[in-house]
C-alpha cells in the first residue's frame, strides 16, 4: 500500500520549538505573556489593521465580533450558506437568526447581488432596517471568504453601508489572500481569523479578531477576558467570556506567522499544478481566482461532472480513499442543515450543486511533489474507468 496522503495537515518548520520552549523555560505558559501581544500585533499587521485581539478559537472571535457589531437577540444576520457551520452557530449564540445567502457561480463566494436585492426589499425605520417577511431587524452581514478566496468585499461593504448595516468578515479560511493588493480581513467593521489545525497556519487552536476601531478592540479584549474591571478586588462590570488564547499557543502562532508568505506561495504553487494538470481532463473543472484577487488556495477543490467523468464526487472520494489518498466534499449548505431549521435562504441552487459536485484534494503546505503527482495521475486514470 502506498503512503497515506492527508488532505491538509499543519506545517511546523520554523521557530515553533524555540518560542514554545521559551514559554516553558520562563513559566509564561498561560493567558498573559509577551507572545500573546506579539501574535495579536502580527495578525493585525498582516490583515492591514491597527488592532488584534487573540481568542481561544475562530468561533469565539466571531461570537464577540457579532456582539460588538450590535447583533442582539431576535435580530437577523445575512451569512454565506456554503460554509463550515461556525459562523451560523455564532449568530445563534446571540439569539439571532441566520439568513443564508447562496454562492455565486464563478468563485463560489457569497452572492452580493442577492444581498443587494434583499436589503432593497427591507423597510427602513427609526430603529434600523427591517425584513418585511419576518418583521425582524437586520443587524449585520457576515460574509465568509471561503476556501482561501475573498468575497467581492468592496462591493458588499458599499452595499451594506448604504443601508447602515455593519459587515463582519469571516476570514478564517483565507489569511494571506489579497483583493486588489489589500489583505483579506481589512474591509469590514471587523474580521476574524482561525488558527485551528486545518487552516493555513495553526496554533493548535486559536483565533484573532481584527479591527481599526479603538473602542471596539478594547471592548473585545474586555469581553474575552471575563469583563474584569478590578483585577485585585475581582470586580466584573458585566457577564464576560473566558475566550483567551494562552501564551503557549500564541508562541506557536508567532512562529507560524513568520512563515505565512512562504506558505501562501506554496499553496499557490500546488494549486497551479492541479489547474495545469486537471482542468483539461474530461468532466473536471478547478476552482478559479477572480481578477485582482490573489487567493491563498487554502483548500484546493475541483468539480466533478459525473456524466462526463464517469463517476460522481463521492465515488471519486471512495476510489481515492482506497488508494490511501484523503479527499473531502464541501459542507452541506447551511440552509439544508438540521442545526438551523426553518431559516430563510436567498437562492440556494448554486451551493447545492457545488455540494454535490465538489471534492477537495490533498493540498498541505508540506505536500511532496511526488505525492501530488500520484493524486493527479489517479484522478486522471479514474476518468471513465
Ligand atoms: C475554521 C472556521 C471557523 C473557526 O473555526 P475554529 O475551529 O473555531 O477556529 C469559522 N468559520 C469558518 C468558515 C471556518 O472554516
């Protein structure tokens, strides 16, 4: 049996050992320490922001970002349907309701035209913008920059601003990507990154909320550290959260951040090779990059047209699996999710088709050329086999 080729695993080859050892040697292992501050700063700088607030994961960063965007119980938030479930869950933690927005055909990101059409149907009142269908206030838009590729974010922020709606960016999958030279995560009121083990960089688990808003960043730090007003007397002004990142994890994050440009380059080289070798193959097409965008190609994904290719995406998944190669479909579109029943959806057909046809292929930063060669050869041989 050939060696196992995983889908996407962490790459640890820089100063991780040295920085983590430093924490162990000095005893600064927990939720304060120099690495936390340094990590926050480096993620802020990489995303073109003035402030970063570290959190224990990306989901908690989204929770706090939505809360600080003013999302309240009973409100509605527009969110991408074709995404990992975390952003919809963060909306629900606040007692708010997701409205799922379909993907556009070309780059599989939140369809801004659907958002525009929806907001135009809403009613303006003194207290905000209201969805006439539900009678609820529309409080925010939460676009997900999915798979390493940005949403059409400049246009989206412009549309939302016309209606006075804040945009919180879920940039958890797309650290290192740019749009017209601007880093992903630099456009909305705030943006969130994840450093989970499957992302382009990892701290084991972790997140960072970034913003240019001074007051928002102070509030975010306060709420993620138990809302402590007096550290001596243990006086807490309100109900806070224990969403802190440890110095140990941040130490690893500082080392990982040093590798970001090299890792994005490697992801792009892997993608380029797949595109070159697979996009001409019958029944296969590859994820693309919009003009002006530099994708991080976090998760390289193809579409399988079963009538031409000879098997569907799930059969291909099983065939690759039997050769010890890991692949994975995209996520069940959230408007179909049993976790979010009865939610409103704008469109839906595009994400359903992508869910049916898409398959992500091995794309770890450390993927060896010979291993990628094996994946490509097999995917080509399996056509009409
Ligand atoms: C990974 C991810 C998150 C955050 O995940 P955590 O595991 O909580 O760090 C949020 N949104 C999306 C779209 C993600 O892919």
